[in-house]
């Protein structure tokens, strides 16, 4: 049976040339980049070249790139780093109720420890956060605002640029000493959205390679020059002392390769253009192709009675579909899909182990009868129209079967 | 999280799914908040469960636990069926993952409720 992978927001399959690059680097450039000998200098060159290219991709300076082990570490570094470097006695942090747990739980923990005050902004029922709500939440002791770019569950696009500009405006009044810093977890945005840090007006930005066909275990945090943050890992002083530890040379090279390939896809091979501050990348063929397939899938699955889309239908990542079926449970749907060779994920309580449905669906007001029956299908560059057709063909039987078993009437 | 072979088997081929229109006893447990709802129907003759059916809305573990419970209860006397415990169901399924243990609690509760319902009606 040919299997269909529609869980690209969980992780993506590394490109063959990424894998090859890593094998090559691992064996040939094995030395410690901090070593003075020629072996070490060769490895250093690999890391430096990657850093320069990441800076090109994010439209920033090479010195503003901090390589990390991935999204969670970058989020932790940004949030704890700002809080610990802050001169405010009890800094205030603003975030949203729909953040990834790497952001949300970091802030919740700091709050519980009594180290910060926190505000969790509730999004509109379509999953989009209002800039005015973020502005209204700013207080005298606010040190950081952390809002995600693309929601990992429902794919909604948050107004990062607008919030960034708002914060700059607010900072003009507050003055340099009392600045509010802005972090965005852009982990789900890298492939289909504008990533220029100047365009986005952010101080910190998180990405991780495995979301765009790179390796797991490597990511980065963009740290705007002059932003005071405290390191979280101490040791040999690597990454300008922001993050100690011998560099993951092969991983970094793998991420470099993945971004090169991504930019080719993203902007039809026009590398320089990909970097420019375009408001939308939807003019390019790959983004259009993915969106067309997603829309077909969405339309096909909505043919099933008592189904609905979660999150905004338009302000949404082109590869994300989050759909609920009433009177069918998400995990059961997933397992039946899996038996049919289709991989997806779910926001139902049963998949989390917590007995609570997804915090994202709850925050946007999705009731239990709908949230328990939610599934997420996320497309990727290898997704084909035949695969989408297969899912549209398979799903009605699964939902029907589960509904026949349910004690509730439709 | 990984399911045992038995759980997968009972999820893929659940036994005794459906309703009994003229059931002698019906047990209902669970709620929409937690996401699992179970209904059990029993037919009783000479103090024995001669037929049993279930309907469940829930995860694979909930469906498998319901199915296993009906297997264990079928043909048993009411007193014996009443004694079916969460651990009987859990063990027969080759153990549910820890966070799914509540599914065996639910299904053990469902059969007790159905028997209670039958006995109340008999009075």
C-alpha cells in the first residue's frame, strides 16, 4: 500500500540532498569549529557560510543568527533570556492563548514561579489575534510580547508585521531604556510566508529546520543587534556566548541546504526576490499549487454532513486544513485513516493524554462536541492530487462507520 | 503511546456493536466533555445475559474496552457480569496505555448500570 503523509506541520521528510549534504559534512568536516588547526577551520567555514545564508534568508546580519537545537530551545532562549536580562523587578510578558506549548508553558512556568506577570490574549473566534488587544495589554512593566506567526493547529496567520509596527510606535514614547521586545515563533511560517525580519519588525524570531525538509535537532533564533538577553546554556561561549555547545555542524549545513532548496521553491527559483519584502508569496507557483490542493481537500471533506472548518478560512497557511466531524472522535478517525495508509493528526483530548481537547480549539470557542472530532491535515511539497483524491474518497466511509457506532444521533 | 494487538483487534473488529430495540436493561455512561460516551443494551433470560450490544462514541481504547466488556459479559449470570472489573477488561485487552485506563473504568461502569436498570425494572 502506498502511504500518504499529511502531517507536514508535525515534521517533514528531509530532502535527499539535505541527507547527502549531512553525510558528507559529518565525515569530511568532523572537526570542532573552535579548533585552531586546519580541520577546525574547515568546519568553521561550513558554519559561517550557513550563518551568512540564514542572514540572507531572514534579511538580517550574520551576527544576529544564533544556532540552537530547534524551535523549543529558541523559544525558551528568547523568553527566559529577556526575562532574566530585564532590569524590571517583575517583568510583564504578553502572549496569546493559542501559542505552541514551547512558548505557552515557558511563560506559565515563569508566572507560577512568581518571576513574571503574564497576559494571555484571547484570539477572535476565527483564530486571529487583534493588534488592538495586544496594544491594550501593554503595561508599564511589559518587557516582552511573544505571538506566533502561523498557528500550528489551525494554520491561522497572525498579524506579526502589524503588531511589530505597533510595538515600535509604543517604544518611541517609552524610550530606549523601557523598551518592549517582540518575539515571534515562526516555525510554521518558513515555507510559505514572508520571513524578512525587517519586514516583520521583530526583535526575535524562531525557526526550526525539520519543518522545511531539513534535519531535526537544529534551528535558530534571530536576535536583533543590541537586544539584551541572557544565555541559557553556559560553557564554551559559542554563538557569541548566547548558546554554548560545540556546533552541530552537519545539522547546520543540512538546514543551510534546506533553506536554499526552500527559497527555490518559494520564489520559483528567484532567490533575490524571495528575500524582498513582498507582502504575499501567493504569487508563486508552489504556494498556489499547495493552496489549490488544500482547497480541493477542504471542499471534498465538507461534503460530509455535520463537518466544519476550524479557524479562519482565508487568513490561513495554504497547507493547513483543520476540520471537525460531529459525532466521530478524532483519535478513532486518525487510526482508521492510518489503517488506510493516511497519516494525519488530531486536537482531540484522546490524542493528548490530558483528557482536555486542544487549547487552541478551546480558545477560539469550539465546543466539546466539535473539538473532540477534529483532525488536522497538513500538506507538503511532495503531496500530489492523487493523494488528495484518495483522502476525499476514503474519509466518508470512516466517518460513517464511526457514526454508526455512536450512541448519539446525527 | 502504543496500543496492544488486542486493542487494535477490538477497535478494527468490534464485537456486538448496535442496539437491542426491546432491551431488558440499558446502561449509559460518559459525557461529551470528556469525549467518550457509551451505551450498553442487555437481553436477560433465566438470570443470564443472553444478548448484549453497545454503542460508543470515543477513541480506539473506548471502543475496544466496550467491545471487550460485551465479550466478557455475554452468557454470564447477572451476578457474575456485575463483578466484571475495570482490571478484568484492562487485562483482557493486554493493558491499555496508562492515560487510557479510564476507558476500562467507563465500560465496567456501563455494564453495571445496565444490570441495575434491568433490576429496577423488575421490581
